[in-house]
C-alpha cells in the first residue's frame, strides 16, 4: 500500500482498516496465526513490485493484499508465480480480472462505477464531455469504460477532448486550455486528489467554468484545502458509513473507538480484504485449491457493503452512489 507519495492518504486509511480487522480477527480466532507485514508501494507499479519482492525474500507471505490498479496488476504475475492468494483493494481497472486463479478483489470494476457516472451525465442532459486523466492503467480504464457506458446508455454525448498526464505533472494549463476551447458541459477527472486540487485551481485561474466530475479518489481531505473550489464536483463512491447494514455499523463503531475519526471507502475495503483472506485460511488452511474454490463459491457472506460473492474473475458487485462537497464536507447527493 502507498505510505508515501500522492497516495499516502489512501494508504494510511487502508492500514487503519487492516489493523482494525487484524485485531478483531485475532480476538475472535485466537488460534489463527495471523501476522501482517507492510511495504510502501509509493503508489506506483515499480514500488509495488519492489515491496512484493522484499516480502518474498524476507517473510514468504501466504497471501498478499495490494492496493491501486497499477500496483495490483504489476504484482499479480508474481503472486501467480508463487501460487498465493492476492486480494486487491481499491483496484478497479477491468484488466485486473482473470478467471480460475487466486486473484480476488474487494473493489468494483471501473465499468460498473462509470455506469453510474454515465447515467448522471444522461440525466443532466450534458452533450459535450472532456477527460483529464492520469496515464496509468487506472486512468485509462476509467476513461475507456465511461465512454463505453455513455455509448451503451445512448446519451448522445460527444467526447470533445481527452487530455492525459503523467503522475509527476503539476502544470495542467495547456490541457485545460484545450478543453476550454471545446466548451465541454462537463470534465471527468481521473487521478489522485492532490492532482485534482491543482487542476481545479488552474481551471479557475483560466476561467474554465464547467461541471467537474470524478470518482472515489476525490474523497480525500487534501481536496478540502482548496476551499470553495472543491465544492460542487460530483463523484462516485461505494461506502456509506450511515448504512443500516449490521456489519457496517459494527465496523464504523469499532473504527471510531480505535481512531476517533470516521472511516472511508479505503479503510472499509482494506478491512474487508483482510477479513476475506482470514476466513479463507480459517476454512482451508494453506490449501490453495481449497482457498480458490471457497472464495469462488462464497455465499451468504455479509460484508460492510452488503452480501458479497465473487464472479468467475474474483470480482464482487455492490452499489455505487453519488457524492459532492458542500460547505466543506463530503456529502451524498
């Protein structure tokens, strides 16, 4: 998980979720010999591979939890080679999916998430859409699947600009000027929140006034530091801390007690990720064929997000909803 760099907030929240799950698992299953080790992926594929290789050389893990699409996809061949369970968290790229192996995830595929955005765009009657996206598997997947969803829902939207950027980019003015000239009704941003903050500030400086859209990575306290410029952006999100789901209520209560703060989707996915790893090992020991079959046929497993079961590719499905920033707070629409 990223414990430094642009994804540090997401990694810190994930660590809180894993640590909380570990404490609860060991309290309920003291016989389970569960040890958790962390490596910093630095929010990039190379850092993820380096971290995995370090763990492989030092502790020889029986399972690995990976976060972010690029990291998860880069480490996947190594986990396959070692024939160990990989549980990806907040890793949404459709390309991560593959059948009949030990790769699973607690994240919903980007194609399911972007369908919610596409429906919002259609409802609003937007006809011209621009993209500004990080040039990684994460950004490319969300760009492609939103375009596919818009074609599928027959919204009649024209894509008037696609501006990619590298993760180390801090000057978006050229891309934003190109998009401004196309007069889009909305611009879909994909990347980490630290980049969104810069994009929104520079768009304001250039007089680019339009509806900005985004996804779960928008919900990061970093974005609130730009004040009113963060307001009104509409983004998709998978975790509702106010849900009446009993497992969700328990998680929220335990998280508040341990950390004196509210949990978010990153903590929730990580918490559920370790719980699923633990339940697989509790039922199967280190028998990997059993683990694969157990998780693939999982039924009646009540998670934070509701009942979870995996499809043939190890992918779950649960609903997304829309949120925005209002009066300096992240709120549901």
